[in-house]
C-alpha cells in the first residue's frame, strides 16, 4: 500500500481505515465506539400530483434548490445540530 492510498475494510462487525479501527480508543456515554461507523440519512419527498384539482395543494412559493432546501432543513433542526449532526450538500 502506498502512502497516498486509503484502504477501508471490515473485520467481523468492525470498520477499519488503513488497518486501524475507526474511532480507535474512543467511547461515547460510557460505551466503546471503536470500529463503529456512524451516519444519519435524511431524505426528501417529491410530490407529483397529476390531478389538476389538487395540484395547487403541493405548490411551493419559490423554486426549490439544494441550497434553499438545506437551509430550511438546518433552520428546523436545532436538536440535530446540538446532538452533533453536520449538514452538507
């Protein structure tokens, strides 16, 4: 392995980067977190209403973009930020 190559691997139920446990030697709230891979998956829903009588129910007053959606989500998610989640596009 060269110095610039990164190798991710799994041994049993533990994750390693370049042969070392992720979060090696760390704990959280008294529990060991070595080898654990943390993430949070957030999803958006898109509504495509083909009924002209109800289509306006889903109309949004501005054009959605990834940046505006992320900003609104962040504004509504102080609990997630306080818990250590980071938000990225």
